[in-house]
C-alpha cells in the first residue's frame, strides 16, 4: 500500500469512538427483541428518506413506506424512482464487498438506474460538489478518477484503522474524488454504511443518514474544512458525532425496562 489519505486522529475522534463502542454494547439487545424486524424496517425507511432528502427528494417517510409496500404514490416520478432504487440498494447491502470497485459500480447502477445515462461507470467530465446552487468543491479531473479510486480502494483493503475511523475517511475521500457524474452523496453514505455493517450488523439499519440530513449545513462545512486543511479530521469528527447521536436515539427504544 503506497497511498495513505491525509488525516490526523484527534482526541475528539478517540473519545467519540469510545462512546460509540459503549453504545453499541447497549444496542446489541436489539438482536433479542421481538420488535427487531419492525425497528429495522422503520430505521431503513428513515435512512432512505434522510439520504435522499439531502439530495433534494421531497418524499416523506409515510410515502416511502407506501412505495416499500408497493402502493401508488402521488409524487414526481423521478423522486419515486429514487426511492425504489434506494430500497433495492439497501436490500442488496449484504451482497456487496466494501473493498470491491466492481461492487461499487454495481451499487451505483442499482441506486441510479433510470435517473442518469452513465450508471455503473466513473465520470468522463468535470463535476463539483453543490450546496443548493453554490459550488463548494471542484472535484479532481475525470482523467484522474480511475487512479484515485484504485489508490483509495487499495488503502481501504490494507488499512488497519478502526472501522469507525476507516469508514469515515473513505466517505470523505469518496466525496472529495466525486467519481460519478451523479449520485456521489448517496453512494458515499451507502458505502460507509456497508463498511460499518460488515463490522457490526446493527449499522445496516441505524438511521445515521436522517441525522446527517438534519445537520446538512454542518455536513457541508465539515467537507469544506477538511478540504481546506487537507486533513479529513473535521469530517471524521462530524460523522462520528452523527453515528453517536443515532445510537443515542435508538437506545431508549431497545433497552429493556
């Protein structure tokens, strides 16, 4: 492994990892709860709603539930398609390997089918990270994408960082490279969920995305700060805080009385 992303493990990161690890122990009782499947379903709906809402999708949790149940929904067809694709992608989560670029491309095809022409392939044009109508980050040129993604996946496969830190670094680096013409935000969040769920199954249904949506401005600010500093620590700290908050939200639901 020759490439290593630029990051610093701060005391805040160390503290957040410890707190999350403690919460995960409490949340492990989910596996013995009778309402396990119900909680998974509710949280999966929240995850999909949050991740797509960040990208401008207006469907509510109730409407997404209807789509999941195969019912008709009065909403823009593109937004309904986004929801259908996201449902399929999260259902396939356990079949994909975090360190496989081939699986990443397959996931992009599932997530963006019927929405863009260039599904399942890296971009061949320049793109920027948008916040509303404002460009907050110009991604590397299309000619560099293949090499950058090779280096990133090589690092992911070889790194011995803690999965919470590893997945957050990957999420930031993926957002920085912006390898696809569209769908980068939801793909980055999906892939972090995949990395974490391979470590602890509970992450496949913790609704971290809904909290990121509730803190969108902080999400984009953390991206900007990390890029400006050439150090992903601000983004790692933000994502870990969202994970901890997600764990805290779920704890009252599943802790035995």
